[in-house]
C-alpha cells in the first residue's frame, strides 16, 4: 500500500498562507464559520458542481454541494463551537463580576476566541534521501495553501449591544468574503498543476485550533 504523509519539507517552498476574521455571537458561530469555509472551498474545490448559495446574515454566499465536504465542515464547525462554548463558560465562571457594558468589552476575549484552518495539498513523490529513509519511497502530500479563520465571539447583554454586534458581524463577514475573492484572484502562481485524473486533485483537511507547528512538526518528526 502506498505510504502517504502530509508535510512541508525543507526542500519545498512554504505554502501560501491567508488569514481571515470572523466576528460572531454564540448563536451564529456555526452559520458564519460554515459560510466562510464554503466560500473558500468554492474557489478551491475543482470537481464540477452545480452552483448553490445560502443566506448568512442576509448575505448571499456560495455553497459547495458535496456531501463529503459538507459533512466535514459540519463536524469541524461543531467542534469549534463546542470549544468556544467551553471557553466562554469557563471565563464566565471565573469573571462573574466583570462589567461588559461597552461594545469594545463585548468584543473582547470574554466571549471566546478560536481558530479554524483549511489546508490544501498536492501529492508528490519523495525525492530527498532522508525522507525516503524515514517514510519510505511512497508519495507525500505537500501543503501548498492554508487559510486560517480567526473567530471572535461577542456576548452582547443589551438590545443596543445586540444591534451593534449584529452590524459588526455583517460588516466583518462581508469584508472577509471579499478578501477571499481578492486573494484567490491575486495569488495564482502557487497553485500546482493538475496532474491526476482524480475527481478532486488536491486533498484537503480542516483543523480546529491548530497548534503552532515548528519545521520538525510539519515534517512529521514530532
């Protein structure tokens, strides 16, 4: 069986990295994050699909109608929502006397923060002797692009705060979606050539709250 590892070797160029923002309240975490992820995949998912769209915060966003992908997005956004909820609960229990009347405070860490990352890979034959010695002569999946979505959760307490947070959520989502469009239209040279007849030529993964990876960790040494 062909051995495959996901790595960034010292001989290969680091992936193109993009960072996006998502500002949400607890009730909208899943919808907003799903919307951002589907927008990314709309531009990076190469199988032929019928165009679809969904409304998120009164903004029409593209939707990739693929069962396997949608299932993964659902699972990862649910995982992120659980972790953010646990963080918010812990913060509330340890800061019951904190005053959060201003929007700036509402938008702070008290509501919770988290990241979700999408990575795209290409399959390559190992060339370096030390990689073949360590992992065999099979293929490796090399990351060529990553998107990190930084999620900030607000917990508005009053009607006035809720109105302000809602407006900020809409503005942030629109800005983020437009940034995705700008990034994919501006940065194209790093996209690998399609050299396979597989339906989806570029494998992907979605990671919740990824740890900072050193070069050794990225190579799979740790």
